[in-house]
């Protein structure tokens, strides 16, 4: 009978996976990820790819909002920067698709750092409003700079190919998306074991104290914006090559809000939370659509209402989580684990 | 000259409506430190309610307006009680997100009831063109300016003369002190939300009369941000003057420069103001600085 997790050595305390149960769960998860594309139908593969891109974007946003405490309402615009940079490089300059992805992410990091500059002077609410303005301004540039972005018309990106194989099929791109997602996960989990990550968390918890302890706020806040935007840009660039079409409507304010909802419902400042939130917010609309279609026979009127029902449930889920479980799905997951670990003496 | 006058009047109309929407926003922020991302949806609901009363139920517009305002009060109080009260003491991001969630929910409810297509609105205010100094202007726009100004005056009187208004200012100033003077703070929060819903509903009715009703009216929710930052987040005169300045600037850039620049200019101004003078023109100079 265990009553908790106790460490007897420093190595145990520093390990990423501390208990056998954690290692077994990770192994199962990896096995699932590796075998999924071989038995899943095309519909579920598409969903899995969408979840993968959302996971990358959510981790990126969580680095900034959840770990560093800088609220950003500009996620959609930063994804647009990544997607359009990747799309334009490949479509107009003939850069290979795999090379355009890191370049786009780097460029997004640059733009993100620029729009992070107000964070040196503003915090909290005022920073949130500044990033809101960034969202409007960037999207305006995207829709009005016709010569480069194609304006309101969609930008068509050539089909990505590797050794002559078409890559943007669901099966092939699954490996690209989830490969990058796993890589980003490993990097992020480890980032918060380095002094950079610790500095981010210190800034979130109490910026004045952090500054007194010798953390250069100027440097670390900009660094947080850069790293976060890099990851977000990555998600945008992947989206461009996966869809082979870049349309400004995919990067509106609603997208920023959806990603914020993902990390809040998943759990702020947690990589597991980013996974749970991204999966939840991507699968929920799909589930509602399917349910709506299934009920079409008995309620013919429901099909036209599906978008509204999705919007209403989106709003309701946010409100209910914030009121009843502000720490999100990650907390629920922890509670479930604790319950079974300590059963039958859970108190 | 004629174009200038035309643009000025258009700008003043939009500015007055923006000021009304921003007023509610400032009220809530002043009383309870909450940023209301659902202000645009309040406006949307106000517009659709008056549409329902006048067009669908065939009521006279004065009666329709009274019922609309009553529903707005009820809605404001309900939202404060059910959604905002549990958020007291929660971190800023939770409060921001809960109003964003609320805005999605309200937009969905409106679209479910009234559909997603813009509807024409039979004007209840005369619309024939009027000549002013050689410029032709719809009378409804003049009415809108007049009604908005009247409402702003009423709100100003409310805050300087009525007991509730003074109590609201006291709560905004110092909650603990107000509480010890026997003012019910939770009561005041409910007042703030009710008044915000009312001022947004009036703004919504005015917009509906000029351009008709449609889901895109909720865009006003974003457009109030430059207004309140320019005027100062906690200043009622700031909301009014900020609204008029932004309204005029939008009209002039739209008329003289075009290219859709009028949509983005307010947000560029917003960033500039935040960098130079974050408390805006009239806001209190206490500000969170890094």
C-alpha cells in the first residue's frame, strides 16, 4: 500500500517519469501513436492530424500564457504569419516545403518578439489588449497586402513531395505532424528544467521578486515571446503544407480564442494539459457535428443549427470549466490517478 | 467641404454609438475591474430585441424600447449573478476568458433565434435627407447623435446626482471603504452590469435603425477597445470623447484615404497610446507598470 510518492535520491526527484505507472502509460501512448495510422480510417486520421497541429499550437501558447504569465490574444495572427511565410516561400520562391517550415517558424519568432515589446512596459490586462491590437493589425496586413499574400483570396501552396512521394495525404503527413509534436513536447518538458524555464515561471509567479533575484525581465520576457511564437509559427507552417491552401479566415480572432480555451480547459502551465485541451477542443465540434447528423432523421431542422450549437457549447464549456474546474482537464486527470493510486484510502 | 461635412456627421454618429457601447464597458471595469469581451454581444442583443418588438410583434417603437431595456437590465443582472460572481478573486485570464465564453454563448443564442442573415429594419426614426450647410445627411443620423448625447447626459446626471450613481462611484474608488459605509458591493456590481447592458442595447437600437440588424454588429465589441484605451479605461468622459475622436478618425481615413485603413488605424492608435500614455486621456494614472 503506497500513501504517496517519496524519493530517496536526487536522480529520482529529477527524473521526468518518476513511477513505473508513468513509464507504462508513456509506453502505451507511444505504441498507440505509432500504430494508430495503420488501423484508423481516413476520417479519424484527419482528426488526428488536426489534433496534432492543435497540440503544437497549444504548447506554444502555453509556454507564453501558462508558464510565463503573459496573456496573448494574438495566437491566430502568429499562426497566420507562420502559415503565410511557409506558403509564400514555397509557392513564390520555390523553397522546398521541409525547408520552409523552420524558416517560417524563425520568422514568426521574430514577429512575435516584435509584438512582445509592449510587454516590457505593460502587463496583465494592458498587455492582453496590446496583443489583441496585434491580432487585428497583422490580419489587416495579411488581407490588404495583395502583392505578397494574395489578399482575401486563398494562397495556393504546391503539393509537398518527398522523394517523389506526395506528402500531404493524411497518412504521410501524420508522421510529419506527430513527429514534430513529439519533438516539441520533449523540448518543452526539458525547457522547464533549465534555468530559462525556471526564470519564465518565476516571472509568472511574481515578476518583482524574479527581478530582485537577478532575472533580467527584458531578456526573458522577449525570449518567452520568441520561443512561444516559434512553436506557434511551426503549427501555422504545418497547417499551410497540410492543407496546401492558406486562407486568412483560418486565423481570425476566433482562432486565438479557441487556442486560449484549449490551454485553459486543458490546464495552464502544463504540457499534458496542452494535449488534453487541444484534443478536447478539436474533437468536441466534430462530435457535435456527428451527433447532429445522426439526429437529422428525427429533427430535420437540426442540420442548419449545428454551427450555432457548436458556438453555444464552446462558450458554455469555457464558462463551466472556469467556474467549476479552473485548473482544467489536467486537474481532473490528476484526481483520477490519485484516486486509483490511493484507493481505498483516498483521504 | 461638402465631403468634409458629410464625413464629420458620419463620424459623429458612429462616434456617439461607439461612446455608448464604450460607456457600458467602462462602467463594468470601473465598478468591478472586469474587462467585458461580451459588450458587442450586448449591443447585438439590444438590436435584435428592438427588431423583434417592432417588426415581429408589431409594437410601437417606444413600447418596444421600454421592453428591450427591461430585458437588458434582467440579462445584465443575471449574467453578473450567475457567471461573474463566482469569478471574484480568480486570476485575470480566467475573468477575460469567462466573458469571451459568454460572448460566444450569447452570439449563438441570437443566431439560433433570429438566424444568421442580416435583416432590413423599417426605420422608426425619420430617415429623409436634411440639408446642413450644403451637406446632405439622413435625419436618422442626426437623431442618433441627439439620442446618444441625451443618454450620455442622463448617465452623467445619474452618476453625479442619484444615490445609486454615487454609491457606484464609491465602490469603484475603494471597495472596502464603500463596504464599511454600508454600500452593498454585490448590489453595485449588478447595477453596473445592468447599466452596461442598457447602454449597449440603446447603442444597438440606434445602429439597427441606421444599418439594419445582422450578426456582424457584434464587431462593436472589438471596436470599443481603442475607444476605452484612448479615453482611459476608468473614465466616463473619456469613453465619450474617445468614442467621438475614434468615430471621426474612422470616417476621415475611410473617406479621404480608403483602402480599409479605417479598420486598422484605431488599433495602431491603441498601441501608440499604450506605449506612451497607458492610462489614456482621462484615466487615473495608477497603472500596472513593469
